[in-house]
């Protein structure tokens, strides 16, 4: 009888020792590492030798890669500007220093943003706690803005998440 009790008491302890796969945290990872889309979906933006393979600006005035038009399904939103509109200032007269985060959620000056899922691969080299960016309105894709990285000369579509 004692041995039966001992087995019954010890059995849960043995069961607990078996390693179970750990579930990811409910809130998800702090940063995204990798591309959420198959590489073949992304086109080559390196239009000339030495130019980045990411949407970029040539000679300060030609936006390479921003030619998909309003019908691009990657930037279609059911509720454009659902978090409000950014009013902090646009264009090169307003440079903002990134304060932290990553593509899924980053900030500067207490304003919060998120990179478009299709563009995450294009901000791989961004320094999320020190790069300067410039925000532009995107007239082609309602609800999106363009964040231009001053150091790299590249840009991505971003959504304003509010203050």
C-alpha cells in the first residue's frame, strides 16, 4: 500500500519534468526579424550600381519604388487614419530622431508609428533608437505616410498610431 501511495505521489512529479514546448508570449515579440512576405513579392529597387535594393530617393527628388498607384493591395486599408492624422510637420524642415522600438511599433517625440507589413524588409538597417527620419504624406495610399531615413536615403510606408 505504501508503494502504491508513493507511486501516486511521484507520478505527477515525473510528468512535470517532461519538457513541454513553451508558448510564445501573448503580446508577441518586441521586434520582427525577417520578412513577412515571400522574397519573390519584392521587386529589385537597385536601379543603378551602388543604389540600395529598397525604395529610395535619387538626387533628392525622384522617389524610386513609389509607382504602384492607389490600387496596390499591399497598402489598401479598410479604415484609413483610424488612429487620427499626424500633424507634427512634414518634409525636410521637420527631422525626427527615432526614440526606440522596431518596425511593429516605433516612436519619436511621443508619437507612435508602425511600418507597413509589406515594407518591413526594407527597414532592416534602420537604427531604431538614433536614426533621423522625415515624414511625408502619401497622396497615393490613403492612411499611410512615408518615413524617409536620412542616413540611408531609403523610405517605407508607415501608419500613425497616435500620441
